[in-house]
């Protein structure tokens, strides 16, 4: 078996185990299976088998030298679907702690909702597993601090998903910025419009879901199909599109800023949230009150506008009177 006391060997170990996601994250292709030895196979367990985890499992199947040997989810239909994707005969475990107790599992991929990330990651580290945990790393800043401390005190390799950093358009953008063709870059503005609440909810077989276990550390509440399927919309389980996608977007644009660093910072009071219809909100920065003069002038000349549905506040920065 690979000597995990050697840091370089451990990185090769995780590189092959989670090579599909690593390739997406940093544009790096994993070493050949021979890096682990002819008879070595990295045995992976998947905890939380929602859409993101199942997509990653499909990428893992393209790689040599690894196998998904266990899948865990409290919703049986998803767990069975993940087992089919894995191929072979992975052990199906409604309780992920059985997977962590299994010495034959070398690494775990955590694709559970955000409010589970801390507990699952810390327990996996304590069990001696290397970890790939989906973004965002944690459900709160305090959880993130505790997780970083645990990782730093452990020999385990822990990686999080910021795969957008290595998407082709981010790489091209960085190359353009690095070339100096754009001159001095002072402002990056991004939009991500996802009005999914207008789409019908898929059916949920509540009889095959362990709702209490799915809630975990969240407050006790009755089963609700929308909270289960769209958990990112609810503070008990996630932080909405902000925590789901802001990290990768900022990480990608910050990667492009490596050439000469950031030019300015926006003060905290320059960030405002507009309450919109149907429970939605919009966050704008640099446009209310004390914005930098050059940024304000740019937006006055050409105010950005994104698509909106009836019932939403006027989606134009600075136009809504309901600014916190």
C-alpha cells in the first residue's frame, strides 16, 4: 500500500483518487496508475450523492487506478442511482459513519448539503481519510476556522472544489490580463442569474428519506420537499447562490489578478442588499453612498441590468429604495 507518511506519496495518492476533480480545479492531469504500484487501487467513498457528487463520480470512472467502493445517502433513490454510476458493487450505507469506520476506504468525496460539511470533514480526518469536500467549505466562518485548524493539525490531504478556476474561459481571461493588453484592470463585475423557483419540483418519495438524519445539526422542522430539493435557498442548510458560487467566481477573478494584485478595496458600508419579490434579494457593491469615484462614474454612464421576472424589484443597481 502507498506510504502515506511521505507527503509526496500522499499527494500522488489523492491525485489519482480524485484526479477527475483535480483536473477541473487546477488544470492538472493525475499521474498514471503505476504511480501507486501495479496492484494498488485507491478506494473511494462518496458521502451525499446529489447531482454534484454524481457528476464527479462520472468523471472518476474515466480514470485508472481507482474505484468507488461505498456510497452513502439518507435518500435511498439517490444512493441507488449513485451505486449504478459507480459500477462494480459498491457498499450502500445510509449512515456515512460506517464508511469512515471502514479501513478499506482510503478517501472520501463529500457532496452533502453545506450544513453537513464541517461534521463530515472533521470526522473523516479523525478517521484517517483524505477528503475532497465540495464548495463552500463550511456553512459559517466559525465552522471554516475550526476546519482549517483541524486540517493543519492533521497529516491528511483535504481539498475543496473551486473547479471554475481552471475552466477554459477563466484561463483565457488570466492570459489576457497577464499579457497587459487590457492595461490596468480596476474592476470585475459578475452576474449569475438563476431563477429556479419557477420550475416545478421533482417528486420526492418521503418514505425512502430519513428526514431527521438529513436535518443533522439544523433545527428540527417538518419535512418539506422544497427545503429538501432546494436546500441552498434556506439558511438552515445553505447560503444561496452567494455562498454556492461567489467563492469560485472571486477565486477565478482573483487568480487573474495574480500579475500585480488588487488595485483597490470597497469599504464594507459600500455593499448593499436590495430585497426583491418572492423572497429573493440582490447584492450590489460600490454603488451606494461612498463608492469610489471612478466606479460610480462608470456605472452612471452605463448602468448594468440583468434579466428579471415579474414581481422582482427593479433590478438596476441603486434603483431600489429597499437597501439595507
